[in-house]
C-alpha cells in the first residue's frame, strides 16, 4: 500500500519516531540534529506532535531558521531534570570581534564614529556592531551601561565608521566608549509549541527561551510554563514580534532572587512588539530593563505591548524598568494579584516618555498605575479604566500614583477611575507640570480619607474638564505642601463630602467649576498679603490705601458708605466713592477712606 505524504512544508521533519522504513514520516527524532542539518541558507524544522525531553540546550546559531510545532500542548519541548542552569532553547551566535575604542566623542543624532584606521579595518560594510560605553543608565543599578546596536554602512581610510541610523545617546571617550562587532542573526521564527522543564531547581540567569542579537525575531503561539527566571528573554533584539503566546507559572531561581518574569526585554533591544499574549503567576508579565555583562550594554527603545492580559501577578503585572525609553502599553488588562509582600500594581513605569493607553486595571492592590524614579518623566496615561484598587493597611488604594522622585511633565487624560479605596490620582513631592484632563473620577476614597486628586509640593498643575463625584470622605482636589501656580477650570464637582478644592495657593486660578463656582460671599476677604482669594481668613475691611490683587477666580466687590472714600481700579482712580466692581484675576483695587466703608466680596 502506498504511503501518504505527511511532510508539511519544511526542510526537515522531526517526530518521536521515524516510522517503518518503507513509510518514513520524519527525517529525525532529535530537534538539535535537524537544526544542525539545515543548509547555510537556513530552513524550517517542523516538530510533530509529541513530547521531546532534551538534555542539552537547543541551539539556533544561524539565520533564517523556523522551528515550528503542531501547537501549544501538542508539541512539547521539555528540559530534562539535569538542566538546572541552562535554558531549553537559545537563539544566539556568540561570535564577536575585538573591542575597538572610539577616538572621539559622539553626540545624539550623529551617524558616524571614529576609530583608528587599523581598528576600522577589522570591520566591513554590512557588519553589525554594539556601540557602548560605561556610562550608567539605570537609576538603581550603576552596573547597567549605555549601548545600542548599529549596522555599518561604510568605512573610510581615516577610520570613520558610518552607521545605518542615527545614534540615540552620547558616547564619550572618558566613559570608555567603544565598538565591538557582533553576529546578528536574521529571521528567526519559533512557533506552535510548548516549553517547560523537569528541573527541580535552577541556578542560571537565562529564561526558558533565550534570544540574543537577532533582527526580525518572531515568536508566535508558544507556551512557556512551569519553568524558571522567565518564560522568554530578549537581549539586543531588533524589529521583532512576539504574538499570541501563553506564559505562566514561572518560578524563582536559586538562591532566591525574586526573579520570575513572563517576558523580559533587555540590553539594546529596539522596535519590539508584544501582542495578544496571556500571562499568569509571574512577578511581572512583561518587564524591560538593562543587563550587565560582556556585550550586554544597552537601553531598550520603542517597545509596544498591546492587547495582553495578566492575572495572579505577585508584584506588578506590567513593568517598565530603567533604562527603557518610549515603552507603550496599549489595550492591556491587569487583573487582581497575589501579593508576595503588600502591593500588586497594574502598571509600573520607570522609563522616560512611556505610555499606558486604553488599558484596564481591575482589583489591583495598593496602586493601579505607578510612575516612579527620576528617569520616568513625560508619561502619557490616557483612556484607561482603573477600578477597585484596594488599600494596604489603611493606606494607598490609589488609582494613579506619581511617586516622589521628581517625575514630571505627565499627561493624565480621559481615564475612568472608580471605586478605589484611596484617591484617584496622587502626586508626591516634586511632580511638576502635569496635565490632568477629561477624567471621570467616581466613588474614590472608600477607605482612605483624602481628596480625589492630590498633589504635594507641585508647581504648574493643570486640572481641567474632569468630573469628580461621590467622594464621601474628602473633597475633589487637594493642593498640599508648598504647591503653587495651579489652574483648576471647567471641572464638575458633585456629591463629594466637600465640593471645595481647598486649600489653594494665592497664585492659583480656579474658575468655571460646576459645583464650586460661584462660592458666594467670602467672609473676611481682605488678606494682609494684599490678595483677594476665595479662602477668606483676612479682615472685614480693606486697609486704606493698600493695593489688593484678585486671585484664584474673578470677584464681585460691592463698596458702600464710609467717609472720604476713593476707589481706584488697576491703579486708576474711578472718581467713585461706592459701587459694584467686577474684577478679573490679576486686576487690582485700592480703597482710600477716612472711615471704613461697608464691603462685600464674592467669588464668581
């Protein structure tokens, strides 16, 4: 009887057995043997259904290789119990050239670097290099250093190296700036299988699937589970995509280091997309961060994580660690958490110019979204749903938390924050130039009494067009510490314990807020400092001849009676001794009298 063709579209097929000699269904029973047999141009190794226990790491060291199974849970790659320090799969060619010091500093935006002619002669056009230095790039770990991957376009006889792209950082000779040739694999694809381990413990540092120095890495429909350190790790990977993978039940290494991640993006990785993946039982589902070691320098740039879900994390579901830049989380969901200590955050961001857009945080513990560390300025937090953040020991329960390290210049817009046990938005000391716009805040501070939006010692905060309702323990806005120069306008306050956004600095502007303006007549309006604010606490009568400046919101001032009264507006005498005067913010009034007139001041 003729044999049916079961070859699929592959260079080689791997199966648990070869089958009878007259109906061979596979070329190999060993995955590594099939990979080693690929021609120099590469090819596909198709691994049929079954369980493949490997006693050594599967190595992919050439370009254009596709390792494909029949599906998650159908093709299973299992690291043997003896593999306690090495990953199941490693895609990496470690061949590298000498370290070649730079002759001159480079600046951001440059497209070339200078070597000695002899050192430049060690490179050829088309080589990939790691441009790096000893400059620290991590606010927590000074051993993580600057670096980025470039491709050489041209070399001249004077030693000038021209790159394919601009340089993203400054590399100084005083920081040991140098170039090293690396082997950059191209077009590596891993798809449609599961990876796990039988090892009872693990002492290594690599993830179950470890990929390094690859351009166009594709990982699709891969499950990594019940393994150690991380499900997948990308070091200096560029223009790559991880899609529809399932990573769960990641365990800590020995000695315990609190390292059990889903997907780690590190070193000089750039332009990486992680989409449609699922995670559970990790420290972080996705994390970025530098690495330390030979040719592991680098900053992660332009990383997008979209439409991913995480549950049962024990520290923070999604984490952007220094020294990452321009990391975006879009449409992701973080649900609940299993606290190892106290908090389980939905998203925590430590990289510059990063974004959380259109995501959902449900039942986080302590904080929904956390922006922290000095390098994390310029975050965009827009269009997110944050609900049910729980407090910890009577504190926190915060929807969006900007910590006290001086992060600034954030935009928080169009979010819904509701039913949180603490405040909706909290900025600790030194968070300046923040825009809070168009958010709906509903039913916060259920346990922790405070205002719904609170900033401490912050300058130039703009709070505009927000709807803040149902805070039964506090007011809508708290301006604390040495805060100055806020703009609070166009907001709607209703059903709060108090609809008064107080206290307010004299130089703040508070106008056209439904539920607060107008505040009506102000008791004791005339402040010794010469301002007319909404807070009162001054005196009933103006001091004769003193100039008073309207602050916070426009004022209606009614002057009647008195003797010898003269009234000047903005320094110009009116010729009137009484009347009704409507003054805008910044306008001034001076009342000169022999005996005090009666005055009424109201905020509009």
